[in-house]
């Protein structure tokens, strides 16, 4: 375990360089590095597997906290608005991680194989996020996937094979139970995930829970139960977080003022936007943007 973890950390550090995040030539693979603890930050995690080679991170989903580190990976099965921070990192021992975004059709393909022997999932009523024990086999597959960056000519052929191996390792573990349910056509988790994907794309629109329940093919009360079980929040709370994060991005990246950003993401009341933004990010919109720009400039 120690040898594989050290090797994975070495390969991530080599290819991420001094950047905090680097997309790679391997499809759906990105590398991440932090040299110190960070303040809690509201972001949205995509369906993905994050394997830590060094350091520790914390994620808050609603009132549930997930800690992932050198011994535990983080599995996210649907798009989830969360609050994340780096807990352990330094210049001498930076936080180093690899993230592999999940291709759900590929997950479904693996589950359809007759030779795919899986543990009994039992009754599932947990969030679409979980931590799992990092095994030697999983670390070895991750090392080989990142190692393809040294042999770019092998990426087109081998990356898909190693991606399958990593997903296979995750599906076989206890943390993979929710992912198995979400990828299984007809399962209530799968149907709820369809409504989450729709809401993720259409968060600017005014929505009714009845319409989302129809997308999922469920009654309203059943849908509401399953949505909260997956995301730890109601559909309207989920939409609100997506809107506020999108508005923040528009202000930081595109230079929009608060009123314009609020209007673009679907708010009709500037005062409501300012109030909800301050509640999520800890300060009013433009002050938060100035603070983030000063922090980025200092970095």
C-alpha cells in the first residue's frame, strides 16, 4: 500500500507541476494539488471517483460530513452541490489527488455483464456520495492510469481498459452500492437521477416539484423522499445552490455585476439574491468576488 501510494503521489506531482488543477490527455482524468489547508468553498461535484495519494479533504453534503484521505476514496454518483475544504496539506507534503469523472453508460455496460459478480446491496437509502476503503488493487490501477501520461501513444488503447478496471474495483466495494442503483435502469435511484440531471441543465427555469416527479415517473411524495435521500436537500434547495454557484462563477470569470448575474441564473429579486448569496458564501456578492480576486492575485 505504502509503495503504491508513494508512486501515485510521485506521478501526480510530476504531471500537475505547480498548478492546482490540471486536465490531462487521458479522457475524464484530472490531477489536483494544494499546498495548504483551504477555507470551506461551495462547489458542485460531478459523478466521479477521487483517489487521494497524499493529504486529506472534507466535504459537507447537507448535514453529513465525508472525510477522504490516503486510505479512503470519495465516490460521487450524481451532480451534488457541496461545501469542500482541504484539511491536511503543506508545501513539503502537498495534498495530491486524481479525479476520474464517471461515464455512467460505461458503468451500466459493466453491470450488464453476466460475469460481473457483485455483493448484495441490501436496502439502500443513503446519499449519492460515499467514501470507500482504498485497496492495493485500486491504487495499482490508478498508478497505471496516471502513468499513461508518460506514454501518450498508449492512451487511446489502454486508458479505456484502465478506466474499466477502476470502475470495476469501485462497483465491487461497499461504497459502490448507490452507484450500482443509479446506473441500473428502472431503479428508483436511476429514475431520480434523471430528474437531477434535468434540473442540473435547467436550473434557470422556474420549476415545480410535480414536474420533476413526472420526469422521474414517480408520485410527488415518493420522488421527494428519494431526491432528499440522494442529495441531502429538497429540489428547491438544490436548484438554489446551483443558481448561486453559477452566479458566483459569472461574476468571478466574466466580470458581471451582482444584479446581472442574479438575473442570468433566474432570480427576479436582487435583495433575495443578495440575502441567499450571503448565507451560502458568508458575505455579499461583490465583497465575496473582491475577496476571491485578492486571494487569487496573492497566490
